C-alpha cells in the first residue's frame, strides 16, 4: 500500500537533511538546503500523484515511513560512528603505549 518511491525520497530527504544540519554551513544556508530537499521530495511525490501512479494515502504513508526510517538511520549512524571513533582512539592509545614500553620510538612517530 505505501508508495516505495515516496518512502525512498523522504528517507533521502530526512537523512541528507540530518547530514546538512550537523556538517555544513551557516544557519541560513542550512535552512535553504532543507527547503530545497523538501521541495525536491514534495515535487517528486506530486508527480507520482499527478500521473495517477499512487493515491494520496499511499504517498503520505510512504512519506511517513520513509521519514521515520531516515530519522532512525541517521540516529543509528551517529551512534555507530561514535562507537567506532572510541574504538579507534583506544587502538591508537594502545599502540602508543606498546611503542613506548618496548622502545620503538616516541609516541609521536606514528
């Protein structure tokens, strides 16, 4: 029943919007980029409705599912990224300790 096109478009819209929010530019630039993404997503699903490929209910359901999936994926990505960074820092610190203990150079010779 839900439109896969709408789900995918709004997944991308929310996910890219999350990346923009955390990574790039000034507040006004971020707002413009969010508006562009929302306009792009809305235009694509409007075309699906205009051509009769989906009903309004199917498009709204797909957009909601895609948005929720985008939010979930973005939060998961941040959590995993944080865990990976912690693991890398531990590995780097351990390697420096081993080098110091066994006289393999200074900790800055990585």
